[in-house]
């Protein structure tokens, strides 16, 4: 029975295109007939080693999350410490760069039209992933636990803050200063983005695109350049603010011309490339601050007074 279970685990990993490989300049990975392959590695020994998993076939975006989940599940059973998707990919940050490069508008800069991003290849045959050891995993966990997602609504800026350092600043769009009937809510709703503090309470890796005003689902999008494409497969993040889930999600927009404007139904919209970087910086429980500060520091040390887009000071 145990042998059958081991074989099933191995077949699952091979199905998703991954088999163990010896990394360069690191301790040799186990050979095919040893622990990491057959899932009976000595746990204390495995926790102190790094391994690389090569891909025996291409993995497209449509299978990306399924593949990563299978790797995490297999490794957790083998090495028995808390490896997660976010920790695995932060140990392989080039993958974030690859995902960010799928941004429709970045591709168009190279004269490459992408109708369906789900068909793009994330892992090519021969690529590999580093499986971090326990020490690395704890370091990544410590780093992620220090992250705050800071959004200053009237500034149209989202910042990723690690401890005392701002590591990224992205232009965003925010909720419009109006009221509108939304079929999804069944009532008239204020579209402004709510301010306050909270945390990420949900990650949606397979978004269900619905027009809030009509309640109708849609599969494609009209881009700023007038071309029609399928919707990208990029996760959304849902924060609670002051203990309330307003539905002010953090997600990509396929129309970056709307960035820097009060345009949305309350959500924080980002470039597709930036949305990937925010997603992999913000696992569940990440602190979120949505603030409404009209006075911000300028480049020369002066103070800039922003437009009061929600007329809060009247």
C-alpha cells in the first residue's frame, strides 16, 4: 500500500513536468532511487538541503497554478516544513519577472500581439525551480510578514513597504466619486474606495469577471489600443478594511489609461505587470492601509497638496 502511494506521488509530479535534478554549486540532490524522489527522505536531513526541480515539458500559464500547487504539495509531504506558493516563488524571483513580462502592453512594445495570455509559456522544458531549505524558507516568511500594502487614495499610489523601506511604488486607479446602481449588490452603491486599515483576507487566482452594473459575466476585454483579447489570468486580492469587506479589491486593469484617475467601482486597479509583484508580496494576512492623505512630500523636500477627489474637506 505504501509503495503504491509513493508511486502515485511520483506520477503526479512527473505529470506536471517536474523531476528532481542536481543543482549547481550546492549539495547534490538525491539520486532517482533516493529520498526526494520516493518521498521517504529523512526529514531532518532534507530541511537542511536545497534542491532544484527541472521541467521535462513546457508549462503554460493556464496550468501554472496547478503545477506550482503540485510541487508545493509534493515537497511538503517530502520535506515536512511550511513551504507555500508565495515562499517558493519568492525563492525564484525570476518567475515573477517572467509573469510580469506577459503584460499585454509590454508585449505590444515588442510588436507581439497576445490574444490569450493563458497560452504563454511560464516554464520551458529544461527550466528548473529551486526548492528552498528550511532556513531560506524562514527568511522569506520573515520578509513577507513585514510587508504592508499602503495605498494613498488621492495620490493614486500603491506602495509595497517592507519594515521601514518602500521597495516599490505603483500608479493605480481608485473608486469614482459617484453613486451607481450595481446589479451585483442589488442597490445603489457609493463607488469611492474606503479608507482605513485591514488585511488581505482572500486571494482569488481564477477570477470570475462580472460587470458590477449589469451582473453579466464577460470573458474578454477591449484594450486601450482598440484590440480585443481574452482576460488575463492574474490573481485578485481582497482586503478587509476596518473589519469590513467592502469589495474594494486589488487587481489588474486591462486599460492602463485609467490609472491615476478616480475611475473604478471602488477597487484598486494596477498594470498587469505590477499586479503580479503585489500578489507575490502579499500572502493572506498581509497588512493593508488605505489612507486619504492630501499632503505628501515632494521631490525637493517641499509639501504637495493633492486634489481632494472625494471632497472630504468641504
